[in-house]
């Protein structure tokens, strides 16, 4: 099969990890007789530097016209000025919105060989296999009004947490569908004791739950959920939540896996064009050193193979190779080893 992939390596360690993930995709293409065509574009700080915009209309159009998008990371101290009119993060948000990818899948699994890398007690980590489904194109990130003004002589800042019923419904349906292929449990996380938007969230979760009686549904308040992620992470299966709660909870959940460098993500919408990215950031402190862990990005390509291209066997092959590599004690610095980004990718490629 033939697929066109837009690469957005971005800033910091982004280009290093994306480069290795492309090598993995090339091996898959030749082994399974597919053709992957890559086109590289700028997004984030590098795009601000070159074009004065974190995401140009042309780049967005190229992404929309491709079969999927692989992103490294965006941001860095160079573009951190709070008064700047554009920021790398704005490009990422505009890309998510422009692609219509409302569902962000962030799986968190703990590899047995990495249990010691986590600050949690080993017995708590046994059997941890969580899929966080974060709503990605609504909520506080996108609601209006938004901005700053002066009111009654006071400087004021406003963000709006807004959700429409259809936005909640479509992600809730996906949560139940995904749960059916797993342990058949959905945890809907909200703040329904305080927020109106959360009461709508809970109402729709309950409705969709009734339509899916074979899946267990529980409602958990976000503060309690953040605690339970540490005290009993193995009790979760699919966790579905709004944008901001999901942003916070997934960073927390990533600690379970020992390193953020290990974790992939997929952002999906109504079409098959998906956005795939590791959950870690641009890591400016180690950028250019060639020591970043490429696994989060490589596992993101496995998600691309599965969700956008429907190539399940190929996806499993990549995941198996990563698993065997970890079992064989190959380690980059973030998980206690000395391998470079390239060497880690070589270890994985050898096992493909
Ligand atoms: C993430 C990141 C982004 C977000 C930032 C970089 C805008 O933290 O993907 O989790 O908040 O969504
Ligand atoms: Mg985040």
C-alpha cells in the first residue's frame, strides 16, 4: 500500500527522534512491501524563525492532504517570551484544530524490566495498562471569550471552559469502542461537583454508558483520579477526560512508565488522517546531543500503522521489537543507560 506521511520534526530533540522513527518506517515499508512517501515541513519555533508563523497555511494544507502526520516536539526557551505574538505551542494547537483530531490516545504501560525506574513501589505497578483518551480540540484551550483586558481599573485574564454535547458524545463513543477491545471498563473523569461543563460531560457519559451495557462505567472526580493514578494505577482501563484534565493526568501517568521518553500518542478525528507524536517535549537541555530516547516516537509510528493505515501486523511488529529491545536491557540515559538515540533505534531495527 501507498501512504504519504508529513514529517514535522519541530524543535529541540524533535528532529533527532523523528529521524530514527523514519528509519523504522522505512524498514517496515521494505519488509511488508509498502511505499511510504515522506515530506518534511517546519512547525513550531523553527517555523517562527523562518516564516514568522508557528504554523503556516501551506504547512497545514500539506498535513491535511497527507495520510498522516508525524510530529517530534515543539518549543524551547528561545520562544518563551510571554509577550511574543506567536508561540510554538500555538502552532501545535492550530494543527490539532485544523486536522480536527479531537481524540488523543495516550497509552501507558509499564514494561516489567523498567519497573525499578518508576518512583512507585513495584507491587503497585503490576498489571498497569491504561489508555487515556484526552479530548483535544475543545475545553479551556479553545473556548471563547479568551484574552486580557482591563475591567474596573484591574487587569483581567479570561479563559473559557466550553463543551458542546456533540464534542463530548463523539469522544465518549470512542472510549467505549476502545474499551471493548480491552478490559471493558471506562473511567470518565470530570469535576461535576463544581463545573457546569463537567455536569454535561457526566450526563453524556451516562447516556453513552447505557447504550453500551457490556462496558463498566465509573465516574471519578479529577482530584480523586489524580490520587488514584498513584495509589492504584492498575485499577484503570480506559480513562476519558476533557482537554486540560487530560493534559495534566497524562504527565502524571507517564511517571508510572519510568520515563516520558517511552510513551507514544495518537490524535484522531473523523477522517483517517492522524497526528502522531511522542508525549515528551522538546527537551532543550539535551537537544543536539543525540541521547534522547526515540522509543516514544517509534511507538507513535506503530500507532500510525494501526490507526491511520490499518496495518495491524506491522504495528505489532514494531511494538514487539521495542519490547524485546527493552527486555534485552538496551537503555538510553532517561532509563538508566548509555545508548545514543541512533544506537537505541539500531537495537530496535535489528529486531524487526
Ligand atoms: C501536550 C503538551 C501541549 C498541550 C502543549 C505543548 C501545548 O503539553 O501535548 O500535552 O498542552 O497539549
Ligand atoms: Mg502536556
